[in-house]
């Protein structure tokens, strides 16, 4: 689950490339290192968000990243078979990310991290709970798409590819193939070398099946 989250959340940087004074620049590298298994980096990232929140409890970007960190800790607790703590951390993380989105419902810098984390995590969680994560993540991604629609074509092929693939793949997992096809058609239209999901879009349109990796293609921040 952690590897999937690490790969997918790189999209947060890709989609927000070019924004001025991006908060995620100050914590993203440490969070990713933490997701890869570096506890010191993870602790640093959490402390940075906590310091910002101590000064401004309504800082939505710090809140969503911190909530995402707590949510990841829930997975760690579950793997250690501490299911009571896992349940508590799950609720705290989800509530904190939801509060961040409520504070800044039109801010892609808040929507993308939550959507990416939940869509990634949902790949390892079965049943209704996993489906609920997919639905929340898809809602965040769709809102991001509509917020960015006026300049979406100006974003990098990587950024567009990751967002559109996330939408198509998410709806495919929910069994909503007509909606999945709509997004895969948009993805197939991103004829850009940086769109790492172009062949997958073509494959889906031909076969109705998602081929290849379901995570971010190229774990880097695109220009």
C-alpha cells in the first residue's frame, strides 16, 4: 500500500507545477521518503505540518498532508495487527483530510493529495470500504479536472495523463464502464510523449481492460 501511495501522490506535484509558494514543496520529499520506509523523514514531514498548523490551525494544505500522514500510519498499525489503533488513526486521518477539503473545497492543492492517497490506498482494501475510498478520490479528481479545465491543455502531458488515468481506472474498478470509457477517451487524446498511460488508454478502448501498471508512470515531478 505504501509503495502505491508513494507513486500516486507524486501526481500532486505534477498537477500543481508552476504554482507560486507551494506548501507541498516543503514537505513532499520527506513524505515520499517516509512512504518508502524512512521513519526519520516521515517524522520530519509530520513535524513540519504540525508546526504550520500550530501557527494556523486552518491551513488547509498542511492539514490535508498531515491527515494523509495519519491515514498512512493507520495502515502501518494494521500491518502490526494493532487494529484498535489502526481504526483510530484511520478515522483521524479521514476526518482531518475531510476538514481540509471543507476549508478549501476549490483548491486543487488540497483536493489532489487526498484524492491520490485514497485512490492508491483503495487498491489494497476490498469491499465497501475500498469502494468508498474510490468514490471520494474520484470526486476530488473530477473537481480538480473542472477547476483546471480552462487551462488543462496547458498542463504537462504527465500531469494530464495521471489525472485522467486515475479517473478512468477508478470508474473501471467501480464497474462503471461507460464513465470509465469517457475518461479513457480523454486520456487517449493526450498525444504527448510525457503521457505514460497513452497505450493503456488505447488498450482499454479496444478491450475494456486496464493493462499495465495502475500507479504513476515516472515517479517525478513533471515540468
